[in-house]
C-alpha cells in the first residue's frame, strides 16, 4: 500500500473525518492554553481541573439515563468553572496556599463525580469512556461545540494577550499598572476549564494533562518568546493528534494513548537534540 492510500483510506469513514477535525481543534487550543499553564508552573492545576469536571459530567450522564453519547459539555463546563472559582476564592489570601486549595478541590470533586456515576448500573464501562475519551464517538454536535468553545478561548486570549503575559511573567508590574490581577487569574482558570471540557470527548479526563503540558513544554525547549512558543506548541499538538489517530487506526490501539505516546516521543526527541547540541557547544568552547 502506498503513502497516499495509507493517508486516504481512513478518511473514507465520516466518523473518522469528524474525529480528525476534533483532534485538530483540541490539539491546537490545548497547546495555546497549555503555554500559559507551563510558563506559570500550573501543570498540577491543569490536572486538578481536568479531574474536577467529573461531577458535572456525571450529572449530565445520569440525567440522560446513562447515555454517554449525550452532550456532556454543559455539565463539565459548569463544574470546571465552578472549581476554578472555588480555587481562586480559597487561595485569595495567604492563609491557604494555592497548591493546597487545588488539592482539596481536586480530590473532593473527583470523589463526588465517581460517587454520582456509581449510581448507574453500568458505570464501570461508562466511567472508562469518560476518563479516557472516545474520539470515534464524536458527533456533529460535539464537533460544533468544540469549535465554539475553542473560538471563545482563542478570542479571549487574543484580546487579553498582553495582560495574561504580564500576569504570567511579572506580577509586580501588573500590580503597578493597576491591572485586575485577581480577575485575570480567575479568567485564565476559566479558560483552562473550558479547554478541558472541549477536549473531553477526544482524550477524556485522565489524558488531558498531556495535551495541556507536553506540546507547550516541548516548545519551551526550542524557543523563549511566548508567541513563538504558542505557534510551535500548536503545530506539535495538531501534528501529534493526527499522527496518533492514524497510528490508532492501523495498530488498533486506543487513540488517546497513541496521541499521548506521540507527544511524549516528540518531547523525547527534542530533549535528545538539545542535549546533543549542548554537548557539541561545550566541546567547541
């Protein structure tokens, strides 16, 4: 089979076309938001929010009578934004550190979600679907919802890019310019939550952290400026999503796992390349 056939054969199925479009959207938007997550050292927060949306997803799941194919975006979005607001409220002063607030909200919401899902008789199978995603199950409505959420996130970042840049790198300057620092932090948390919900169907809750952090962390090894980092992270996230999906199709491996392994392989190659170049520079010096 030639390369053209390898690339076009999966596209003969409509559900695969939708899945690939979803991965392009998810890979791109996760990488953009992930750059802010990485530069601010918020990787644990990204993981916590990914798990904190479970109660909202569970409520949508049980309300639909255990129909995992139903629209879970609304419930997940509500739980994600609510969790972000609670974390911001708990860590508003120095009495409770932010990492402690994140941990408390994370474990509470995740446990609540599992408790709600366990009320359904077939929860074991359906919990796996929610945790690890099902890209082949993306419907037309799911795709439109992903695109709409992605547009909202990108528009917010485009309009407030300079403000987010200051909050991420120079809080003192942001305060001196009288920017609404706390509000910007809450908004960034909300954007992370929206991104996670948009990616839910593609890779599920458990693998979301990889999409948020790995492309951005890889890009940070290559460039220093944030806008360059965002462009490269988007390329890595999108290419990894598509490549992982093709690998999933031909090797019959879950798509979420293939995508994460592809991201990790690219990260490993970049680490090896950086290490080799550093050694060459040392020898030259």
